């Protein structure tokens, strides 16, 4: 595509009353605010949130790796989820911080496509891993005697590999849709990262087919994992209700608490972003919703698992004690 060639700059031409931009080599991310006054505060805030997210998730990965008691399928999936969360937030926030520091909002077309690829890839991995973790809980509660045989190392590795490949396919489909665009009405993206739906909104050509394909792909890749989670928890709930004692019911359901909280947070904020962008006409509301989904959600995941899970808390304290004493 000509707009990906770095030798091209913006070329403006009039078509009726519409000004179009062809041969685009870069876009401008409008970010969170046009006001220069809060920029230093925003920089410190998002840098702090980014560091908390990365360090929290790295701590979970290290705790799972270092403690033999956590070498189970559930914690194997959790460590991969933490890795995906690091990639998810790293695809957007560092670029935003650099833009604030350099007082620049420019992102190249290659950078835009790369950011979209990593963002969708890591988001897809999050989505599919949450489904794998729901299946793990389903097997643990509904088929406890066969748990070790079913959730073996080969199956766990296969599920993580499938999660990566499916998410990679989704990200490349979105990229191919964007690559079909030949010109744009504007080069200003009303967010702090490249979103494929926003790029389609900027396109001057008819994007009805592309929009249908993009939303169809998004629905398929979002609906199928969510259906798997609902089915797993339907079976889990049915199994728990058959347990005669209240203590037994609580103990069985408590093993799902952290995962269920993360699922609600991830899909709840994702659905919120979709609804706000569909209903609201205010770009600033869309940006605020995007911050919650892309920054706050991956930051809270380590806290949810560490605060609600005794095994993780114990492993983290052991790890921190080892680090402090060394």
C-alpha cells in the first residue's frame, strides 16, 4: 500500500466538499487532553500505573515459577495471562508517555500497524486464556478424580499455543482490513493509541464491507471464548449446587472467585468501551473508557489474584523475603 511507504508524505486533494488525505506516512494521536497544564501529571500517573502493572505481573510470574506448589495448570495459565497483560499495556502506554514527554503526537503508519497487532494479539490471548482457565476450573470441580489425567502438561501447552495462534490470526485479519484503506479524511486519531475501528472511521472510501467484516471477526473471536466461559460456569454452578454442605459449596466456589472477578472485569470494561463508543458522540468519553479497559484492567489483575488467593500470597511473601534477605 502506498500509504505505508515512508517516502510519501501527506497529500491533500479536494473531492467536492470533502478534503481527503492520500499517501499518508504518519498519524497524530490526540491523546487524553489538549491542555498542556495537566500533561506532566498525566505522565507521572500513567508511568506509575504502567510500572505497577509490569512489576505486579512479573512478581506473579516469578512466584509461580519459583514455588513448586504452584506448578499446576491453573497457575501455568495465570503466569501466561500475566505475560499477556504486560504485552497488552506495553503496546499503548509507553508510546503515550513518550509522546507526552517529547510534546509529539506523531506515530508512523508502520508503528500504528505494529501497535494494533500487539494490542489485538495480547487482548486476544487474554480472552482465550480466560476461557482455558474456566475449562480448568470446570474439570477441577466437575471431574476432580480425572483432573490430573485430563489437565496434563501436553493439553495445557496445547491450549496456550492455540490461544496464541488464534489471537495472532485475529490481529492479522484486522491489519489486512486496515491495509485495504487507500485514503483518509483526516490523520488525527481521537485516542492515545491506534484503534482499527477509528482508522476505518477516518477512511474516505466506503468502509461498510470492512466494518461488517471487522465486527463479525470481533464478534466471533469474542463470542466463542465467552460462550465457553458461560458453559463452564453453568456446569460448575450445577455441580456446586449438588454439594450437600454449605462449607463444601463455599470451598468449591472459592477456587473460582479470582478467575470470575477477572472475567467480569475484562469483559465488563470491554463491553463498556463498546457501548460508550456506540452510544456516545464524545471522543473524550471514548478515551476515558479506553483507559479503563487498556490500563486499569491489566493493573488490577495481579491485585485480584494476589489478594484473593492464599497460595499466590504465600508464594509472593516467600519470594519477597528471599529478595530482601539476599
